[in-house]
């Protein structure tokens, strides 16, 4: 759950929720490469995404089926809530309050 609590990571999850594999550069948006790399690592270590290497490129994919089995309905709920808050591929992620 911690991995999905950050707006940037949630934005990545929403982007990957369409089932299309994407590279780090495709997920970057306006963020630094190192920032997105860190967020992808957190998601990967939490088991939310899988990574497939092809040559020097790494393709990230949301583990929808595994997450749905483990937490039924959670991903649909989070994606709907993220869209309601303007978090997703069509808008930049909101910053967390400090």
C-alpha cells in the first residue's frame, strides 16, 4: 500500500493500467530520469509492476491480474480516485502536501 501512496507512483500505475508496456523514458513526463527510476524501483519491489528486459531497454508493465487476485477491486478503485483527483497520464501528478 505504501508504494501506491505517492502521487507520482500512482500516476505511473494509472498510465500502465491500460496494459501497454512502457520504458522509463515513456513514463518520465516532466520528472527527472532518476526520480522516475526510483519510483519504478519502489513499485517493482512492492510487486506492483514487472520488468522485462530486451537488449538495453527495460519494459515496465502493471501486474493487473496478480494485484486483482490479491486485492479484489483495489486497482479499479485507485484508478477511479486518481482520475477524480486529476492524477494520470493526461495531467501532471499533484505534489504531496508537506
